[in-house]
């Protein structure tokens, strides 16, 4: 009886150790897969960045793009200048607005 209990405890210990190794192997495999996915993602992102940068440089060399950009910047600067100048309101406008709102 004692011998069978002893053998069962040894068998249980071996099984536990095997399960721990299996868990460890699964964790290592999962980690490897995650690292491979991250490497693939970074590789694809680097490729996309290279394509984007090449397209951007080509666009910057294009005279149509540069002229459109200059028009946009000129329009933006003109609008900024107009917005920075305070608009004078006439007293008559203020009186008309007051009269309209309060119906005097």
C-alpha cells in the first residue's frame, strides 16, 4: 500500500513537472509568435513610411503642387492679416441693434 502511494506521488510529481514544462513551452511559443508579428508589423510600417516619403518628395518637386501650396499660403496669410485688423463698428449700428432688440 505504501509502495503504491509512493509510486502515485512520484507519478503525480512527474506529471506536474511535465505540465509546467508544457506551460513554459506554450508561453515561449506565444512570445515568439508575438515577436514575429511585431517584426512583421515594423517591417511593413517601415515599407509604408518609405513609400510615403518617396511620394512626398516627388510631390514637393512637382511645380503644380508647389504653386497650389503657395496659393494656399498666400490666401491663409491674407485671411490672417484681415482677421488681425479690428473691425470698427459704427455707433448707428449699435443703436439700431439696441432698438431692434428692445423695441424702443
